[in-house]
């Protein structure tokens, strides 16, 4: 039986990416820069993991005026805006997530997060969607700023496994993106992919299972049917 499930956050637990895009654009307006990321822009920028990294890539590509503030300060303001938007209750868990988490908890299966997003964003999502602290939902939280390299590097999954005290064959990852799939596979994990709004165009060769949403998985029984890691 699977001993742990390791979840990505943005696009996997909830369709947060559109709210992230809104938070970026509202932050840009607030600091007085003429930047705007439409959905096509953001879909392309999402191939770079990490908010600070996306801002840096955007600045390299536009070759215009430099940022009026350090990138870290812009990203901090964006995170604060995102957390405020989450607190307004504008997001919901994707179908099947709540049921799988409840079943796992009832069966003693441990739960972890492996994400490129920040700890405040994970906390905001848990407060908004579960009504409680992230530590009350997940046994382990591994976030992007805790590791040297973000996805598609496997660092954050290595960290999650280390904190869980498990080897890869005893856990399974759930992702929504190609970068996430590559990170999970790089750590030796089996990986289920449930594409989100911004990633449904991607190709997921190598996924152990591809589902439209986790309601199609069949709960823990669906995880146990995955081919064991050899």
C-alpha cells in the first residue's frame, strides 16, 4: 500500500494560476509599471517555475525599462496581494482532492506538499480551502525557497521524501504540469498527472496515469494499482 501522497499545489490542489496572474497584474499596477500579463503571456511564463524567476524572465524578454524595485520586493508585494485575494474566498479545491485527502487521512497515509510556490501561498490556500493551517492538513511541506533548484529539478521532491523518511517506491506524486512530472520522475517517484487550465496543452509522456481530475482516480485503490517502482 502507498504510504504517502505528495501533492503539487498550484494547478493541482486548486486552479490558483489565474489568481496568481491577477495578483501579478494588480501588483504591477500598484507599483506604477506598464506591465500586463494576459493569459497567453502567463501560459508561456509558467514554463519557468517560481514567481521571482518569471519576473526576471519577463524583464529579460521585454528589454525595456528596468524594474523600479528589486525583483524580490515586487514578488513579496505580489505574494501579499495573492494571500489577500485567497482570503476573499475566490478559490476552491479541484474535484476529487478533498475526498482523496480525507480517505488518505482515514487510512493513515501521510500527506506532503512539494511545490515551487512560497510557504505563505500554501498557507493561504489551506486557510481558504480547508479552513485550517497547512500543518493541520499536510505532514510535510517542501516549498521552492527551501531548495537549491526549483522544478523541473527534483530537489523539492527529494526534500519531501527526506522529511517523510520514505524511499520513492513508498510514495506517489500528483502533479498538473510537465515540469512537475519531470521533477517527480527525477526523484524516482510514480506520478499521476491531472492537467489544469494552463497545462492541458502539454504532453505528459512518462506519467504513470493521466486523469482529467482526481475524481477519476478511484481513491487510494487507484494509487495502489500503479505499477511499482523497480
